[in-house]
């Protein structure tokens, strides 16, 4: 077996000239202050002052953030053809989103769209500060994360490690989903959406509680029919349904703020036949059923010394019935504090800590199981970060987090960043940082056996954290007519998880027996061509090399290397054709995958929006139009075609 597996970006994408034109078109930055509601109609010149929180864990202008960060705004979501959260994430050019059937699947950045047997496991995902990354299997169950898209204020997508502020598992990036405060969602909203084998509806109502408090309640129902299998044109039994309800309240007493929210979800999905989930039994299988309940409270206030204090706590319950595989349920309690100290001289210090407790249970089947079948786990971490103004136009940010994991792992996650303001509109930054992915229950305790027979696969209780050291250099400029950002990175991976075998063959097992490196570039930009026409585009290119260590096979390393596209590119056009009328078009290009294989493909989406009345909007839009139906991921015998679909959506606001 080849121990040196590579994917190489050989040819530059055709979008590079367009992005260079965007850069040349920039003019000096505008300084207009944004209001809270203006985020909904964000223009390129307003992005100069757009505040982001994911990079330094406190508000700062996007133009000053020394990191590769892309922001999906509420206006981007409204004018997209997205009907689910994962489809919204396709708007971020620094993410790769793929599915092998109609159920949301694979979301990653900078490679690792398949991690041996779990899917992407190096992206930390947050919803209003609550982590939805599962320590049970290392990843995100995207079908259980649906929410009301109209409530999202913005999504901040960081490429690269963010372990100092967000901890273990923020390895290749962070997706931070931030919903709108209750005072920004007043009145009623009803949204109805229907298309071929797909429909969903949403309702929201917000009101005031006195002068200082506001609230909202919402509900959403989503229904997706089975998609069509690429190999034979038959339905894949991957239909998917979910029901979500929730509420949020916000109280402000001067500068002191308190928020509380609760969400509940239930749903089910089919298991495509034949089921890759169980290699020992033929389909059809019973439906997968999932449910969840979570609540988050957050309190922030300024301190008398000129700093600030933030305290957050959340509870999360998730359960999934997945026969013939093992059923599982997990309850998580998480506490976090953060203290921003007042600036002293040139230094601005932030420190904080996090404690998490999780209790999970499994109902083992004849073939699958976790041993032991129930455990309690604890995580504890502390961090400190210092921003130092070396010069008026030069800032250094250095930090360190120490985290003790559930399996006795202790990870030190340092980071150092430099931000150099070359000119008022131009920022050059560089970074050296470390990220880590902690072992999960699936890595250490999982057992697969032939019913009544031998063990085929088992986890390794001695698993350690996977490590990445990253060097990055980036550039960003923003002005009245547009913006441009680019970064180059080099990742060095150590102790990666791979599949190994015992002497004589089975059982297979996991172990930290691989390493590797990757080299890539990301760039994106926006250009306001005319007052009524805006373009946005981006591209990525990546080359990866992974190796098994001399004493181990490289089965898992091959899976890692072949699952990520070497190049991606996208271009979106937003055109206000007349009063109340919009035409939006999106084109994506994704190169081939070597693992399955999957051919390269283009996808064209388009939307026509018409404001029928002051409070009523009609959207007609389609996905994968003009012959761009395609497969994205998975075994050719099982995967579905991402088919052409046309939708009609009505949105009424009070």
C-alpha cells in the first residue's frame, strides 16, 4: 500500500482574475457607524465596521481581525437559495460542504472532510456560545441542528486553529452561529416554503416585557422526501423530517445584559438501503429517530475598573435511536467565565475558564456497542490572552490555553498573532498556533463484531489527542466599493488517528499512528459594481500529504487524503433589478475527490425575489439548475444525486 497519499491543486482557478479586479477597485474606507438592524442590509462599505467576536472573544471590527474569518450575514442568507443550515454554510468560501444523500453530512475547512470512520471531526461548531460538537463521536449531527434561518444575525467562520479561546476540537476552524437578540425580532413572521419532495414552514412572534426586556417564541417544521440514487435512479430512503420550537428572552439594565433561551427538537430520517451503517445485515432498517433539548443563559456586565465580566452556562440533552446500530443519549452541563481586564499601558488582558460534565448512555446491539455502556466525563480548561500594542499600527496577540480532557489528556494550545496596519484600509497579519482534537468515546470504547462471532473492529483506550501546528500569513483590505481577503497556511499534523490491524489480520483498531502536512490558500472578495449590483466570490486550493508511521498500515490515512476537494471556487451575483425586485445567481465549482471517486462538478443556483406588498415577499428559486445535478460524496453504489429542485417561498412580516 502506498504510504504517501497526496491530493494536489495543479491549476489555478479561473476566478483569480475577477478577485484581483475586486482588489484594484477598492477605494478608501467609509467610517459610518452601524446600527443593530442595519446588519440585515449589509453592504461592502458597511463591512468596514462590522463587529465580529469569534477571533478575540470580544467585539472587534472585521477589518482588524488577525485571522482568516468570513462572515455570512443575514442578508446573504435571505438572498440565498438555502433551505437548511448546511446549505447556508455553502455561502462561506472557506468551508467545504458535501452530502452523500439528502441528510446533511460533511462540513469541513482546510481538509479532513472524512476522518477515518466518523466524517469531519476537526470543526468546532457553536450556536450562541453553546457547543454542538459531540464528544461522543467527534463531530456534528447536522440533521439535529436545524433552526429558524430568519433568526440568524450572522455566521462567523474561522479557518485554522482557535484553541486558545475555544479549546480542544477547534482544530481546522470554528463555525460560530449568532442569532439575533429578541429586541430585533419583534412582531410576527410567517414563512412557507415548498418544492419538489420538500417543504418547510416557520413561525415567530416577538414582544416586549416592560421597557428593558424582550422575548420571542418560534417554531419550525421541515420535511424532505427521498433523493434519487446516482447508480440506478431509485429512491434512497433518505427522507428527513424535523420539528423545532424555542424561545429567547433578553433583559438589559443599563450596560448589564442577561439572556436566556431554550430549544427543543425531534425528528427522524430514513437509512439508505443497503445500509452502510451495518455491514452484517441487509436493509431496510428502522428509521433513525433523534431528539434534543437545550437551554443557555448568559450574563455580561462592565466592571468598576473599566473591564468586563461574562458568565455563561448551558444544558444540552441529545438522544438518537439508530437500530441496528447502538442507541445513544448524552446530557451535557457546561460552565464558562471570561474576564476582560482594563488596559494597562500597551497591554489588554483577557482570561477565562471552562468546565464541562457529560453523561452518556448506549443501548448496545448484537453488532455494535460501547464498552462500558455508560460513562461520566469531565473537561476543564483555563486560558489567558494578551493584546499588546507594539506600535500605533502594529499589534501582537499571544495566548495559551491548558485543557485537561476526559481521557486524562492534557493539551497546551499556544498561539501568537501579529497584525500590521500598513495603511488605513490594508491589514497584513501572520500567526503561529496549535490545535488539538481530543479522543472521543467512538475512538476509545467502540466495538463492532459479527453477531455471535469474533470482534471485527475495536477502539483503543490509549488514544491521545491529535495535534496540528499551523503557520499562516494573511492580508485584508476593505473600502466603500468592496473588500478582499487572502491567506496562505501550512499545517503540520501529528498523532493522527488511523486504522491499524493486529498480527494476522482482524480485529482492526484505531491508533495515533499517522502524521502529515497540508499547504493551502484561501481568498475571497466582494465588489459593488453599481449601486444596484454586487458580486461576491472566493476560491480555495489545497494539497495534502499523510503517512502512516513505519510500524502501521495506512488504511485510515488513505481515507483522510482522498476525501477533500483540491480546489473550490464560487461566484455570487446580487442584482436589484427594480423597486422590490431582486435577481440573485450563484455558481460553484468543486474539483474531484480521489477516495470514491467523485467527479468534479459545477452547481448553479438562482433566485427571483419580489416584494409583493410592504410586509409580504415572494421568492422563486432553484438549486442545481441548467443541467448541474451532481453527486458530491460517498460510495458510487449508494450515494444520491443532488438533483435540480425548484422552490416557492412566501414570507410575511407584521
